[in-house]
C-alpha cells in the first residue's frame, strides 16, 4: 500500500496549510528561512489518534487557521525521534512556535481553534517582547 493510501498518513491538512516537512537535519534552516514570520512546527506521528483528530479539525475549518498567518512546518517524530528528545516532547501532537530561531512556546494537543489562536497570540506577544496575555 502506498503511503498516501494508508489511513493514518492523511497529509491533506499539511497541504491545506502549505506545511513543509522537516527533520532533524533541516529544521533549524527551515525556521531560519522563515525570516520575520512566526513559525509553527506541527510535531506528529503515524497512527497517533490525537494527531489525526488535529488534522481533521484543521481540514474541517482551515480558514481561521490560515488567517493566523503562520509559516508552517511539520515533522513526524516517530520517524525522527531525535526531534522529540531535542524539544522535550512527551506526547503528540505538539504545535511549537518559533520566531527568528527562538522557541516561543507550544500548544500541546488540539483543544480547538480558540485555544490554538490564544497560543499563537501569546507567541506573537513574546516575539514582540511584550508580556504574555491572561
């Protein structure tokens, strides 16, 4: 069975948000190449139920997520466990935010657009040097 036909390798959410795939060798360059954009790295894994739920939620309503104006990257931490170790991931999915190479925070799991949007807002505040909201 080819990768795109396997049920737990649905990449449509990656395509909907124009996510570039990264691994341990190119993640730093991909984050650096984002320039002044806020970067969100979606750490996921094959056969991860909660990762699939996050992808389905993104696909069901991608416009509010696109409106957050993020530069998206994604990494399969089961294929690249060094990323899980490096970023201290104890579960997935994790959405980690970076600006100019600096880690600004994370959203663990998918708990809806409101919580994700708030995490993005806090990352933007940190990027601008302002205190966190709420």
